C-alpha cells in the first residue's frame, strides 16, 4: 500500500473512533497535532510519514480512559497498522513513539530514548495543551469530568507516578500547575520551544486576570 493510502485509511479510522469525544481528545485535537507536527518536521527534520502516523494514532486509546493501562494505546495502534497492512518496520516505529507520547505526571520524566519523530509529535501534542487552545481544552476536560473551575484551598499535586497523576481530581486552575505551566520547559525541539514561549505567556496573562476577577479586583 502506498503511504498516502495508508495515512488516508488511518485518518478515516481515527476520525470514526474519536468523533464526538468530549474530553479534549476529539478529532480536531488530532488534526491540530498533525498539522503542527508536520510543521515542526519541516523545520527540524525527521521522517514525515512516521510523524504523521504517530500524530494520527497518539490518542487512539488513551491510558487514562482505559483503567490506567499504559499499553492500551500502543496495542491498539499496532492492531490498526497491522490490519491496514503497514510494513512491520514502519508500524513498530510508530507504535514505539505512541508508547512514549503522553504526559504522565509533573515528576515523571519523559522517556530518554525517544526518536526525533516521537519528540516532534510529543512537542506538537504539548503545544496543543497550552495557549488559548490549551486553556479551552482544559476547561472542556474539567467540565466533562465534573471538576470545579477553581478551589483556592486545593494544593496542586506534582505527581511522582502515572497512577497518582491519573487519580488527581484537580480543579481546572490547579491543572495549570500540575501540567500546563510545566510544558514549556519540557519541549524537545527549538521550533517548539519558540512557539511555546508565546502560548505560555498567554496562559500567565489569563491566570493573572482570572485571579483578579476571582477576588473582585478587575
Ligand atoms: P494528551 O494526551 O493530549 O497529552 P491529556 O490526555 O493529558 O493530553 O489531556 C487532554 C486534555 O485535557 C489536555 O488539554 C489536558 O491538559 C486536559 N486535562 C487533563 N487532565 C486535566 C485536569 N485534571 N483538569 C483539566 N484539564 C485536564
Ligand atoms: Ni493528544
């Protein structure tokens, strides 16, 4: 199968699987991550086919929604790629990237053995979690999970394990401290670091304004 047919078929399958997902992992998250990752790839190098397939499959079965099973995503990605007849070497490169992408806690280090393509998709996924879109996604997630907007008495959890991170019932403002404000320092590529600066500054402005309004001072 030629690469364009393979990506088109993976895209169709991912669209069908994630259509209507309401927790911030809907198809448009995947579409934004793909576009951003391909842009980073043009600047940083790497194999665009591996980047595109990894971006398309990175949230196909999120561990947080599969009883904390960290293998759910890689397993499902491998099934999809095998079913569509992807060459084994390509499939395994994509699956190994998918296994390493997701954020697993403030104090859980990222995998040290990530490929350039994996780093690019992780950067793109994290860019989509910050800035204006990231703020919107965080409140969409908080709403879908029944979280408070903000609780001044809640202390953010700097999780040491994926399980602790998954168990956190953080109000959405606290999630900024548990994840979103940490992402700028965890970008791999210089292209992503540059984009993260503006998005990070925007979140800081948002938080300053949010607290001022919360206290009735603005
Ligand atoms: P991804 O898999 O794309 O790295 P996540 O699965 O961690 O991202 O989260 C999906 C979206 O929901 C992200 O924008 C993330 O910041 C947001 N999110 C995750 N956990 C929380 C939370 N406790 N409160 C608010 N938003 C959250
Ligand atoms: Ni994602």
